[in-house]
């Protein structure tokens, strides 16, 4: 009798754990959808502001020798605004078009899979405006990162060459 009660208790505990294992991801996804719905309008507005800041402030600053480091660092950090906007837009588009199953598939693709799944969903349903929006955000996110890393590398090379010439002058003066 005691063994029978233990096995029933173990079965109930295992069933409860299994339900909890399913319930937690569902609650996290639902919470992400709710948060995304609230944040996306703000993120889109912020993305426009950051886009113009990059174009008219950070890019020119990154081309000037003394302010270059600030400029390309700000551009690199601002790419995360575009990335966050991209992820939430992909999540919400995937959910709107393909529902919860599409979001699950996208999240099983490393978490960022909601963006390609959202792109595929918009392509197959003919929502080309939304597809272009996602493509533009991908280009902005990764394009800014690559550009800022390129400008940073270029800046570092120039700094190295300047310091190398300074060291040569010091060595030459010490010899003579």
C-alpha cells in the first residue's frame, strides 16, 4: 500500500513538473509578445532618431581624427537599438502571421530565428512592406556594426603608425 502511494505521488510530481516545463516557456513567450507590443512603437521611433544621429552626427565624428573613437563607438552601440527593434518586429510579425507555432519554431532556431521565420512568413503571405522593413533593419544592424568596426580598425592603424613614427624619432634622437 505504501509503495503504491509513493508511485502515485511520484507520478503526480512528474506530471506537475512536465506541465511546469511546458507552462514556463509559454508564459515567457506570451510575456515577450506583450512587452514587444508595448515597446515596438517606441523602438521604431527610437530607431528613426538613432538613424539620423548616426547619419548626421556619429558618422561625421567618426571621420575626424580626435573624435573618431567616440563616433564609431556610438555607431556600434546604436546598432543594438536596430537589433532590438528587428527582433521584436520579427517576433510580432511571426506571431501575427503564423501564430504561436511559428514563434516556437523561430525560437528553437537559436532565439534569433524569429527574424528569418518572420521574413519567410511575410514573403509567403505577400506582405512585402513588412519584409522590406525587416531587411532594412538587418542591413542597418549589421551594416552599422561592420562599418564601425572598419572605422575603428582604420583609426587604430593610423594611431599605431603615428606612435611608431614617434618611437622612431625618439630612438633616432637617443642614438645621436
